[in-house]
C-alpha cells in the first residue's frame, strides 16, 4: 500500500509539472500582456468613432484573453483530483496551485468587468449620438 501511495504521489507530481508549465505560460501572458491591455480600457476614448475602434480592438484582445482563461481553467480542472489526496508532500504543490488559481480568477473577473464597461460605454455613446441627431433634426425643422 505504501508503494502504491508513493507511485500515486509521483504520478501527481509529474502531472503537476505538466500543468505548472501551462500555468507559467498563462501567468506570464497575464502579467506581461493581459493586465496592460486591461488598463487601457480604464480610459476609453471620448468620441463614438474612436470608441467603436477601441471596442473592436478590445474584442480582438478579449478573444485571446478568453482563450488563456479557458486554458488556465482546464488545467485547474485536471488538478481537482488532488483534493482526494492527503499526502503531506503535496501541500507545497497545493499552495502553488492556489496562487495560480487566485491569479487566474482575478484576471478573468477583471476581463469580464472590462468587457461589460466597454459594451455599456459604447451603448451610452450610441444613445447620446441618437439623441444629439434627434435634437439637430428638431432644431433644423424649427428653423425651416
């Protein structure tokens, strides 16, 4: 039994190393690209035309960022099996895993918030643009 436990532990360590490689790639992208691009969505342009361009660029970024989030979440699912094991040696791996999970969760939440903010800002600017056009048309009708 002890031998079987040790083999299971070694298999988990090998699996963790594969998953950790994926997390390192995801984590590196989040830190070097993702967070910087999310910061760009804080100060959105103040014209509808430029805002629509920013929205298009954000959608392209969002596709890539969502893929990284998906890959990270899939890797986490693979490691859910660790919950069933109580090996003392596994604790340090669980701590690393929790760190990756926290980072991924925070980034995915920020991505969702940015997606919502960009969408709502575009909707607001489109509404104001329609109102402005309506006022202009009304003013021209009154002048005629």
